[in-house]
C-alpha cells in the first residue's frame, strides 16, 4: 500500500511480516535495521503526531528510536489541506491526545529481543537499567508526557539494556499553568514525575516476575518485597536496591536467601 510521509512524499511499503502482532497493528522488517508498525484500519489506538515528534527527537538507548510517520494515501482527498494539517505537531492536551488525522504507519530502528533471565544477570544490569529508565521517565515528565501502557509486552530486554517500545498510548497532560502562575506548572511536573517513576518500578518488578526460570511462590514473594520500598520511595529506588544487593553478585542470590 502507498503512504504519504510527514512531508507529503508518496512511499510504498513491502516489508517482511514478523510474528509480532498486537490488537492494533503488525510489525514488519523493511531491511537495513529498519522496521515499521502498520496499524489496522480499524485501530483506535494510534500514536499522536505531537508525541511521535517529541519521542523522535529523544536520543536515548532505553527508548525505541522513531524515524518517520506515514498516512494512507487512499484516504486523502484534499492533498494540500492534508499536508498543512500533518505539519502541525503542537502538543494536544487531553485524554490520549488523539489526532483528527491519525498516523497509519511509522518506521523505527529494529531492536533485537533476547530472552534473558534478569535475575541471573550481574546485579549491575538491573541497577543500571532501572537508574537509566528512571532518568528517562523524568525527562518525559518534564515534557508533561504520561508513560502509559508500559508493560512486559511493550519492553525489549537484551544483554545490553532494557528498552521501552510501542509508545502508542503515551500522552500529554495539561500543564494547567500560565506565565503568571509557574507554581501550578511545577506542581504538575512533580506529581507526574512521581507517578511515572512508580510505573517504571512496577515494570521492572513485572519483568523480574515473568522473565525468569525461577518461578515459585517464595521467589515471587521475595520479588514483590524487593520492590515494595522502591515503590513507596520512588526517588530513592536505585539507592534502595543498591543497598539491598550489597554483597551479592546477582539478584537471584539475594532473592533466594
């Protein structure tokens, strides 16, 4: 099928379909390390233009690297108006920030998924990744972005890092401030920063629960206990975990005691 990119150029995609198919789209490999997500025509959950452009400009190894957004040409009746519309990427505030002109496909750099057991990696793997992901969530919070729908299925783990993918449901919250009232803006960011950090910690906890061969009630309870205090004090999460792992080489050693 043929698509227009964000500059109005016509492009045709013929990638290799992968096994990664969700409720709202399918992933294809397009060669040279580039892949794309093609949304189903009936999909209601699609990434917004403003979120896409923000994430595209964030160069972080723990976040999927977006490249370009596309729109199905067969639905475009007024080309000039369409091109003018899709160039507008000002943040849209509100529930999920859905655009009138929705993205139908987007390209990104493929990230290889490796099924590793996080609990049997050196403890620095877990500590370094949670620290990096918390910093990433802080950056997104500073831009009023809710890190929504982050879960195991929307995460890639490999030997180098933990990477957030599928940001379809990330959205902006209203800053609720004016130039004469900066305190409202500050308070909003602080509240969002706290909630996004908690989302990250829950994600790491879920990864430790699910991506491990050590599946039993004892280990499961120990994992929950491990992250409980970090969830209660999300600004100290990396320090709390580092202190708990002192004297251990791998998380599983701590969890098995």
